[in-house]
C-alpha cells in the first residue's frame, strides 16, 4: 500500500529584492504576487529566503542567503546580531535606521489616523546609537560548558550567550562578567534564570539576581564579594521578595535645567535611554507656554519624570501611578526637590479616571502608558473635556489606535514627533500634543 508523505523540506524562494521595511522591523519582498516578510534584511538586499509560515494575504520567511547587500546594510559589531533577540536592526547603518523609523511612524499616523503630514515633526535621533541602555534583563542558562548569560533567541526560550553586549555601557558589561565568574560552576548556577542590571546618571550600578533555589543566604555570601562594584540584591518570586546583599538600591536620573535629580529604587521604572529621556522631557516642556495658573494631571507618572519638572512651571501637578514603589519615590523626590505643589496618588489610570479628574480640575493632561497603550483612558479624557493632552508613546501601533479614538472624540493633533529611544531596534518613542477642538 502506498503512503502519502508530507515533505518537511522548506520552500526556498528564488533570489528576490527587498523593497521596504515594515512595522515590526522585517523587510518586504514579493513573490508571485504575494507579500513576504523577512527579518534581518535591508532595503536593496537581494536575498534567498525560506517560507516559515503562509497566511491568506502574506507569508513569513527566514533569511537563507544574502546574494547582494543593499546600500543601507552594514556589518554588525556584535557577533550574535540576528541570532540574539536583544536588537533587530544592527545590520542597518544608523542613518538607515533613523530614516525608516521616521518613515514608518509618519505613514502609520497618515494612513491610520489621517494626520496631515506637516503636523508630524522629524525624528529626534539618538546621540549615541550604542552603549545607551541604562537597564537590561539578562537571561541565564547553566550548561555543561558553563554559566551562559545573554538574551532569548526570537520566539524561543533558548539563551544566546553574549559575552559583551554593545547596547549596554562598559561598566554594566564588566559587572555582568564579574557575576558570571562568581556564579559559574557553583551550586547555584542552575537556579538563576535572570539577572537585572541598571546604571544611573552617576555611574552607580545595581544587580538583581533572580534565584529559584533554597539557599539564598549562601548565595548572598558569595555575591557579597562584589560590594563596591554594585548594589546587589536577590529576588525570589515577586518584587516584594527582594533580599539585600549590599547597598541601598537607590539610583538617580537627571532631568530639566537646572538639573533635577530624581531617585528610583531597584524594581522601579526609569527610561532605558537616559540621554534621550532628557531630550524627551525638554521637548514636552517646550510644547506649551506653561503658566502658574495651570493644573496638570500626569498619568503613569512613575517617580515623577514629567510631573516634577512641570511642578516648577505650573500651579499644581497631580501624578497618578499604580505602582506603590514608584509613588513612594515620586513623593520623596518632590520633598527632596522642594516641589510641594506636586501631589501623587497610587491609582490605576484605567479605573475611574473620570472620578479622579472630577476632584481635580485639570487644564492639561499628560500620559506615558506602557506599550499596550491606554485605549480605555481615551473615552474618559474626552468625557471630562480636558483642553490639552500630551501623549508619550513607545509603540506607534497602539498609539495610532488610541489617537483615532481621541480624534473621533473631538481632539486635533497640533504636533507629533517621533524620537529614537531604542537604537538598533525597530521600536520608536513619540511625543504628541493634542488640543480639543472648539
């Protein structure tokens, strides 16, 4: 009896030319009328690729061979670029990255939200395309060859080993090397899935070692030898179970002129690109002629990144954030900087924002939500008829979704400016100012 056999041989397409980059970072080629998306490619590349997934209207493929490089392609400085999931665009020269971030952001707003092109300002490029990350989560795996630290391969749990990551400062790379030495070959190595590293504007470092075992005091003794290099902590389970090995875990960032120092604790949030964060804060401060009569609400305020610079310029600021740790630091930062007109509440922006705004007359609302956006908040903003809205976004797609809702509810875009907070990746930050139509 004959038996049908399904072939597992991948379908490899003939050489094709990459026409454009798309949201999500992949290159676009066409084969027999169908669009195919291929990661780790550059415009002008001639490539062969293997189909990995077919849909009704498009296909996804992996790069097999670079037949001829495009003009914007460069040689990555990291030996595992393309294999490691930490960055997607290291094979693109930085001007090429900037061009496509600007173009894709612009096209997203024009096509999805019908924004006039003249309202969209040019991309603010990063001053340093490498060594900019102030925070990073390092994935770990213990093997027969030793304790491996690096990042997950895209769409997998396989840890790609990275000896020196060019996206983080040398001081953090050095700290990670010392942690590897202390952990490698130890009883604890198989119970450490992740290490969180951070560095502040004063070059102070912290490390949080995630530990799944039951001998945390012994591991703490081993890591205590790194005192002086960094503040070291162990985390077992949630952030509430952080054990101090050494140091106080307080980090500081600088914003505004003259500089305000804002402190945050290990486990709290700060932007990963401190230089670009200062640019972003400055751009927000330049958007309006702030008045001592203004009242501002800052949603997703963190430790006061926007709230406290604004408190220098307006009558009163109310910062709202659901993280108790961040709110505690925001309150302390307000006291430390003598900004007693800044007030903070631990509150979810999505839950009864209308009630919160009813008790606090607001002229200007700022929001800096997570990558998932703030769709449920948009309706509440419109219902309270807030006159001015400044939306900080780290994801153009969820932002476009939210923006359409605000426009439908009576707001117009005055200006929108993309900002490159994440060089070597396709991610794009933006600052958009909206005004309620009369």
